C-alpha cells in the first residue's frame, strides 16, 4: 500500500535451532557483514581459544535473532527507510511507530489473514482483480502459476511459501493452490462495493469444508467485521489462548464464533 505493508510470516524456530554455527553466522553475515571475528571464522582462519569463546558467545546471541520477528522487522524497516529517504533526498525518522503483530493460531486464522492481505488493493479500490494487484503475493503466485502452465510470466515469483498440493508435506501451507486461488477469486468479487452479499451456492469448497459462514467471511474481508485482534483463529483456539493467559475472554472471540456454521464443540 502507499503508506504501509502487511506480511504473513512463519517462524521456524526448530530449523534455526538445528543449524550449525557456521550456517548461523553465514546467514547473519549476509545482512551484518562488519564483524571481523565472524569474517575470520567464515574464511576458515584459525582462531585462538579466546577468539573461539568470543565467537561462541556471538553465536549464542545471534541464533535466536534468526527467528525473532522484531529483529526481522527491524532489518526490513531499516532497509525500506533508507531507500525511501534516499529517493526523497531527506533524513530522519521514516516510520511513524512500531509494527503490530498478530498470532495466527490455526488454519482458519492463517487462511483469513492471507486472503485479507492479498485483497488489500481491491478493498482500497486500487486494483479491480487479484492479478492486477501490484506488489502483492497473490499477483506473484498467479504469474508463477501461469508460467508453470507454459505461459510467459511478467516477473519472477519471490520466494513465497508453497501450497501443500501433494498433501504430504506439512512444512508447506495447509491448502492446495487451487483451493486458495478459488477462495481469493470468489472473495475478490464479494468485496466490491457494488456486490450485495455472498451467496452460499457459489461458496468456495474450502469454506464449505472448514464450516465457515461465507456471508460473514465476505463481510470480514470487506473490513466490516471490526479490526483484527492480537490473536486470529477459530473460536475454540481463541478460548484456549485466553485460558493459557488466565483471561476470561480475548478480543475477536465473538466474531470467530459467528463465522462458523453450527455449534462449536466444547
């Protein structure tokens, strides 16, 4: 968007914890390349016992930063700010405030936030369809999908997490490409201002399988369901999150409960 951006991130702590010290420092050095001790280690130079201990302390500090969202956003926002200030030939603070983050507790929370982010440009009236939503992951996925089908893509797809089309890879997104494309296409047509309401008859199969009320889902995608809370997920997941924190209620529980057809199992 013109004054902000949205990201849906997966934090893979287990993968980082399994990395060797060399891979941790090699990844860190891609962004922060000024530490001479790390350079010596990566170049294969012999280190003294004191240097080895200092390096071990560095690894202990750096490793958790590779799965820390705050560090990720710090690096990304700094790069964007530098580029923007360079283009505007100015200095000073670029971002108004700190980023906001929401925890996605289950497949429903993930699906909702992905679709909401991909439809930002359509909801704002900047684009009329997903394939014309510039700088969005859905546009990149559509172009990459067309390229895989033998069509020439206008641009290379960025390294986005893929969909679990084969049904056997739990490391991928827990939906198929077709399911998600159909959902975004259907939702894009239902977030337009001239669309009266969503109809159950043409609801995407993925909403039907997940037991989600299509009309309420479309309303939420239009931005009429209130702001997104700090947790996103099905009602029972929000209820469990509240219990874990000693709370009776977390914001968004009412919306989540209404989104699902039928009663929620206790």
